[in-house]
C-alpha cells in the first residue's frame, strides 16, 4: 500500500519513488488519496494489470513525478 497526500504530490519524494523505483519491481501496489477520510483508492496494479479509479488525479501525480529532461534545463 502506498499513501500520498495529493496536496503534497509535487513536493513529496514518495510519488517520485513510486513511479521511478518501486513500480517497475513490485508485483502489486495500491495508491491511495490520504487527503480525505476515509482514504480513497486512486489506482492499483496487480500482475501487470493497471486499474485506475481516479484518472485525472493519477495523471496529475504521475506528471509531477516525472524526471525533467536534462537537456531542457
């Protein structure tokens, strides 16, 4: 289980670690929105099958977690 406060998605290293480090090596994972109670499931992946419940939120977190192109800096 991976919990992330969505309001902190751009400043929290956790989202970057999920997409860069952990997702490629995990058999399954779940991403929750912990900014509300009860926490809501954003997405999960099992056996290489990705299921997204909150598409726009998942895309936002994924985009904010991308590594900037070194040539464009």
